[in-house]
C-alpha cells in the first residue's frame, strides 16, 4: 500500500476522492464491498492461501455490471511464468530457471534473484557452474530458501556506447503510458546516472511518441495483466522484458517535480486512472460470503478416538486398531 499512498500524497492528490487503497487482510475480513473498479495489485507477493482468498473475492464481484476488475489473482502471470513464456515464444532472448529445476541448458553468465520480490539481483554475474554452485551454497548457509529463487540468464542490451537502457511504461487496461528511459553503465539499471542533453531528448521522445505501444499491449495481453508497469530494454529492435510489476512506484521523479515532461507524464497517468474508473449509479453493496474452508474428513476409527480427548494416547491407538479390525470383519 505504500506506493499508492505516496502517489496520492504527491502527484495524485487530485485523485484522492477516487482511489481508496485497501490492504488484502482488510478486504478478506469484509462482508460487503462497494461497486467500482478493483485493481488486484502486488499479487506476486501473496501466499498461495492469500491468492485463493483474493480470487474468491474476485469471483463474488465479477458478475456485476458496475464493477470492473483488473489483474486476476490466479491468471495474471508472475515473473517466472512471464519470462519463461516470453522465452518459449522467441520474444525474450534469455531464459529463466528455478534453482530447484534441471539446469543442464542454462547459459552463462547468469544471476540469482528472488522469484517474486523486487530486491534485484542477489549475486553478481556468475560465469560458470562452479560459481553458481558456490553462490547457491552461500544462500543456503545464510538460511535463505531455494524454493523462491530463480536464475536468470544475462542478456546484453548495451548500445554502441556501452550504455544499458531500461524503458518503463504503465498499462491501465488498454491504455499504455510510457514514463521514462533510464541509463547506466552498470547492467543493473536503477537510477538515471548518465544524464546528458541527448539522453534527455531521447527520454522526451519516448514519452511523447510511445513507440512500442503495440508490442507492450500484446505483452500485457499475453501476461493477462491489465494494470502494472513493464520494465524492458531493446536488443536491436527486439523488446527484452525484465518484469511486470503489479504494484509499481508511480511518478517517482521527485528531483524533477517542476519539469514540463514530468508534469506531462503525471497528467497522462491521472487521465489513465480516470479512464478505468467505473461510473456508479447506486450505493449498492455486494455481499461477500465467507470462503468455504477445506475439510479433511477423518476415517471413522480416528474420529472415534478424537471424540475421547480424555483417553490416554496408548488406549486411543489400541481403540483405533480394534475398530479397524472389527470393520474388516463386518465387511467380510
């Protein structure tokens, strides 16, 4: 919830009456929800149980004509599925693997990162299998789980000047809003550390012309995601997707608050939010019944012994054994 709150406190102040952030844990406890547009954000960070609870809420809301839903909790692709799918389709030129799967086809250099977090790389570029094995061993020695880590092959997207560029654009339904290009000499592009007049002009051209809109729309459609920010680079003319973040920081250009380009991006995002809003003609509330809890039915012998909590465990064991023998005799 932090990023949407930051946005509403700064660039998005005019949307304060339209956008209401709600934490998943609060939503899970509500018995009624109002009409409107619902964006299911940060779905990659939900546990399997939380994802199913969110999907239950989606199912209760989906049939009302004054409700719009974005990012299905079960259908939207998270990082592993997205990058694997794009590689298999021949779009991305690099592959992704879980630490626990067969790595025979892994191409080096590669690096390790969390599968669904936004903390970036956990290792430098690893040159061979020996370095990879050592990096995994160090992760485990620090008590980190192998099950939620992935290995991503390095994709060299440097231009002829040795600069890495990262493009970022938002999706609001079918609307694509390009926000910036970032430049660095380091392969991990975060801040914009290489500002020049030429690059500022390139950044402005990207924002004003939205040159990759059709490709980006196709990628969001493939990913079954309707709201989020895509981060990508170009290798030649081909888009190389790094991720789609469903809870991205919005308008994080505090250092350029007064620039005309920042104001333009902010206005485009504001208009895009308004475009996915749902006109409401009623204060009707949609009832959200409790999600049924799965029940594992105990066999009769176990149920009988559990119904006698005061009985010592050794007697319970003998009771279950005797009941099962009796059942077998009866069935004969």
